[in-house]
C-alpha cells in the first residue's frame, strides 16, 4: 500500500558564506546548500545561502508499506530500498547562478526510528531537524544519523 508522505528538513547553525581550508589550502566562498535530485546531480531544490539563520525544504514522497518494512521514494530520495537517503549538497556560487559542488551530507532515512516513520506515514509528515555545521564549523558532510539529526512525525 502506498501513502503520500512529505519530508520536511529544517537546518540551523549554518557555517557561513566562506569556509575552509579543510586540511588543504582551499577556501570556499559564496557557500550555498540545497537538496540534490536523484539521478540529476545538477538539479537542486531550494538553493540557500550558507549564512542563513535557518533553511528548510519540503520533499513530496510516497511511502510503500509492506511486510518487509516501509520504503520511502520520491524525486529527491536517493539509494536503494533499505538504504534510502536525502543528499544535502554544499557548493559555491559564481554570481551567474552556477553551483559547484564541494561536499555532501547524506540524511539516512533508514536511521529514522521505526515508530516515528510509522507515525509519519499515518499522519503524512516526517520532519528532520539538524545543525548544518560540523565540530570545526565547516559544512556538515558524510552520513547523518541520530542524534546528529532529530526525526519526528506530524500531521501533513
């Protein structure tokens, strides 16, 4: 059985418009963050400045519930069943609207607690809330699971 599900991602504590170096001499300027579309890395949803007070994105998805568990699918959901995730892509701008990727964070949907996901599917909304700077003040990257991200369910 498939159900409509929205995933709402809320980010705070952004790293700023300039960051680096990360063990090298590269300094990134005009830093931005967005959600990357599956199979279309250049197609980004809601590009936001790296110095915003907070950012958010809402993704339209479907949830397929079966005996094997709940599988979330949608245009911005990456990966295979059992390993789904959402990419937050960090890049720089050049003034012309171009976005040059330099790192990504994987928000792991398989790490959403089962009871939260079940409630979200029933109510229509899954909310992920996370800080977007790492311990060094750089853009958050790599695999993101609780407690780095907090997942809750709500009425859609």
